[in-house]
C-alpha cells in the first residue's frame, strides 16, 4: 500500500504539466489518499511497525523536496511570489506536515487528515501565489472540475 501511494504521488510530480498544476494536484491527491486512512491504521503503524512509519517519514521528505523544486519553477514563471524564500517555505511546510500529520497529533487533537491537509494547502500553497498564479490555478481547477 505504501509503495503504491508513493508511486502514484511520484507520477503526479513527473507528469508533463506546468509546475503549479503539479503542486496543486499533488496536494489534492495527497489529501484524498490520506483522508481515507483511519486513525487505527495510523496508530497501528506507529505502535506496531515503527520502521514502516520511519520509512513513510523519509519518503514524505523526498516528495516535499520535489514539491519545492516545482515551487521554484513556478516562482521563475511569476506564479509564486518573488520574495518567497522557498527553502524556508519547505521547512515550514515539512514542519507543519510532520507536526500535524502524525498519529499522536491526529489522535490527541481529534483531527482528520483531510482537514489538516486541506488547511495546509489553502494557507501554505495558495498563500504564496501571485495574482497571476491564483488566476492560472483557478483556470486549471475549472478545467479539471475541482475546487
């Protein structure tokens, strides 16, 4: 299941489409996939298979780095704010994801993975876009029929 998840996300990151669209689709797909995970699965992964959870954490870090590269490309295209420090943004994103999308926080705070990731997408992705980037993203979502 883990291999299939990461393979699917890698396909999205490599598809031949503009960087902004790939980041958006990656975040939407990640939200949908992880929203389906039940709290028990997260708790069991942490408690009974810590090596698997460590692998998931390492794989997640790799995908965040790929997302950072896409954000840099979108920044060069004028779709992401030019004053954004992408390396610092990646640390912020990684820290937010690691701090929130983990069994302890989800169980303790009674949060859903979908709610967490949707909020992170809105604040940490959409918040870095230029006006042009927001327009491009809105057109892309309209074409795909997504919100």
